[in-house]
C-alpha cells in the first residue's frame, strides 16, 4: 500500500465512480475516497436511470467507454423508450433499476478494476502547493520537449511533432497553469494524508449537508450518512465562490400495505431495448410494473395544514431548489388551481417491498405527510418506511471551471456532479467520466477532451455549466440542445465510439462490434438506394398504411422516406427485402438506425450545415489573460461578464447571458477578422 497516487477521487457517487473507473482504466494510479463502500453509486432518490435527454446522456457515456449503461442493463427491472409517438430525436430510454443490485454491481466493477484502490474515509482538507509553469505533470513515460499522440493501438503513447488536437476537433489545447496554486494531496477525517497530482471532487450533496423534515433538522448527506466538513472551508479560503442548493426525496412505502388491485399499472415495453451498445448485456426478459396514483383535493387540504411548519416556506431552507422536480408543497403553491396531481409508484428492487412515490418529494412534518398519503386511493392502510425530507448542501458555481472541468483557480483540481450545481445521476456520471478522462490526460501532458454542443448532450451540459452558470439545480432537457436531431440516442455510438476507442476506454472487441453495425447500416442503405420497386408489388401495402399508391416504379429508398412506411412492415410486402436482411444477418439495431438516417436525412444535413457554420466561432480563440475592460466598444455588462467567466473562444463568449450580438461582432473585429 502507498500513500501516493496519480489521481484521487473524492466521493463514491455516480460522478465519482465513473471518474475513478475511467482514470484507472486509462492507466493512472487512482484512489477513490468514499465514506461507505456499501453505498457506491447509491440511488439516493429515484431508483431509475435515463428519461428525457438523460437517456441520451447514458448512451453517450456508454459510447465513450463509461460504465453506467452496462450496469443499468445488468440491474434493470423495467425498460421503456419514452416519446415513441414523437420524432426519433425525442426518443429517450429509461430503466427502472434494482437499486441494491445497481450499487453492488458498481462495487464489483470498481473492486476488480486494475490500478484502482478504495479507501473508506471522509476527506476533510485539500492540500495545495505552488503551481508549476505548465499543467502537464512530469512523467517518465513521456519524451522530453514533445507533445503526445495516439498510435493505432488505443491508449498507447508516442512522440509527435504536433498535438493530437490538430487532427481531432474533440481534443482541445490544454490551458496553461490554472492559477497560482496546484493540488498536492488530501487529508482525511482519520488523519491520513495522501499525496497526488490530480484531485476530482465529486462530493454530491454531502458538503455541509443538512436534512429537513418539518421542524426537525439534522446534519447529513442523505438519510443514514454523515455530512462532510472541511472541503468547502478550505476552498473558500483560497478564493472559491460557493452557494447553497436544495433537493428533496419522497417517503418510501411498504408494498404489503398497498392495494395494488385498484391502481393503474404501467408496464414496460413489449420488446424492451437496453442502454449499452455492447453485445455483452442483454435486454431484460421479465419486467416489474410501475403504477399510476393520484392526489386529490382532500390530500391537498391536509398538506396545506403543514405549510406554516414547512422549512421550504418559513425561511429555514435558503438553498435553491430544482424547478423541474418540485416538492409536492411547491406544486400546490405553483398550481393552486389543480385538484389532482399524477404520481408514479415505482418498485425499488425485485426482492424488496420498498416502493418509491415519484412526484411526492416533501419536507413537510412527517405526520402531515403520513396523514395525506393515507387519503390517496389504494393507500388507506399504508405503512411508510421513512418520510420524505429535503436536503441543503454546498455547491461551487461552475463558471469557475474550464471546459475540461478543471478549476481555474487551482491546477489539477477538477469538479464533477452536484458540486457543480447539477441534479440527476446521469448528469453527474457524465461529468465524472469527462473529469476522469481529462485528469488522466493532464497527467500525460495530453490535451483535454472537450465535446462540442453538436457532438453530444454531454457537450451541451458542460458548456451550459461553464459558460452560463446555474441559478437553480441544472437538469438536462432535449430543449437545451440546438442540434437534437444530430444528438439522438440511437446514434450515440456513431458519434462517440471512435473517440472512446481513440482515448483508450473502448476495447478492440467493442470497437469491432461497432464497426460491424456500421457496415450493416451502410449495406442496407446501399440496398435501398439501388433496389427498384414496381408499383404493382407495393401499392397494396401503401394503401394499407394510408400512403399514396405509386403510378410508376420507385427506388426503395424513396419509399422508405414516406410516413408510416417502415422496414418491419415492408418486409412482409417485399420478399427480396426480407431475404436481403436475413442473408446479411442485419440486426434490429442496424435496421432502426438505417430507417432513421433515411427518414431524417434532410433534417440531419441541415443541422450539420448550421453546426458547421457556427463552429467557426469556436475556432477563434481569445488570449487567456486578455483585459476585456480595455475594450470600450463592449457594453459594461459584457465587460463584466467576460472578465468573470473568461471564455476561451468567441463561440463560448457568444453564449454568455448578457453578451449581445453586437458585443460578439466587436470581439470578431478584435480577434477573428
């Protein structure tokens, strides 16, 4: 055992587990500090992964070589593809998970990851030293006075005359020294002092966490776990800005006391898919149902009797809560005219009686929650395992970060997850993965991986955080992405697997599976372009799907562009298509991808054109220490915002709230034209 590591990850939640796994698998000697090894990647709130936009993020994590999608597939108890009635850009996978098995699978994964070590303890202090002149830490593996690039084998390093950022637009130039200080280690509650070159802080809701249930308040990061002290204080002392946020969770219910016979079941998909692109995981076969339940005016009236004792309303809670996942008391205040709210009753596992009541988060006194729950149809004899509660915790406004997720004030210190003001397992895991990748790459003197807004939802997420900051817990939605037709869940592997392979997180076996799928898609597209279809053999089918009959023969590709026409239904009408698919063993995933590419071809090309046009602004860099206050042509607000956020490109500057198009033109005159 050693007390010296390359990278230390603080926190064993979803961000920390992805960060530690990625850094270790890439080759950095990594230590994961967690307060409880039995709760790695714990599902502290909703026992589900994915959902609108979040499902896209999970598939991107998987395509890059992260673990969340694979572990979700191994522990799924129900799978649904949301928004199937809408366009393909809106399809979002969501899985109900067995939360105990989810955590167990993560622990098994981490304990069997070479180069990764775990220490059960709480970090109480970060240790600093004067920053070196460059971000790259000395390494015996790197040649002197050279940059690095990839060999044909993933993860191997060789000398090169130019940065790999020049050949790959997703690999950007590393920033120069992040500040006057550099990270050098971590001290724990037990008094152990670990040294390291990089630290990734992923402490979730634990920093000075306080739980609220009515007039009762207790320190803690979640029920049953202590709060973390010392980190906020040490960072604030060297100039970091901090704030408080709030989140909440509902009561947990005992299934033995619920009358399921009178509830409305909500079943999973008849033919469920899965998250991971890897062939090593399989779709679930036997699923558990969820249930729909509803509040009533009587329930609302009982809840309102506790408003005067609600810490959310009487000023006890000062933290900012999530707009898009409000507590039940927030819903009653915001939608005062509604006499009913829909709730989702969700199983927490296949071998437990514990159920989660999605939509009923609350910090009201426990007895008010208990009385109100008993008035919900089907809950008349309800027993609860524990009431809902709210939790306040510290976060660090993310405008203090580079796009690599390294802090601007301290070289070698990275933030990921809820400490950046986000909410949700998926957003946290995505940040953890990127932070783990970039901390390792910085160790090797390599450029950080920075995904653009037209490359991934993860790119949208990080750019929003770093450029715009947060004024409430950030949650990803499809509406936040300008290029959501490009950023579909089905093509996450096409967008990101080559990058995951290049940086070393995608194995050769996974990459071969990816290339095989691409080959199948291309062959099916070619067949559709070349195959002519006569009117006589297709018109009966077209009439059956309410499509205009042909007056003359057309290419199969043109027919597939029509509404209601699908490969599945066409195979019955066209034996030659069915024969081609069978002979070439074309998988359902390849068929779906082909169909989407054909039907949305025009929209996809238009978004690519727009993205490429706007990408020019991303290539115009702003000097790191430029004095914006010296540019009198900029508005005062723009000078203040630009000086605080320090954008690295004009593209980033253009997305800062308060920077107008006129300000962008001024910057273009100065730096671009």
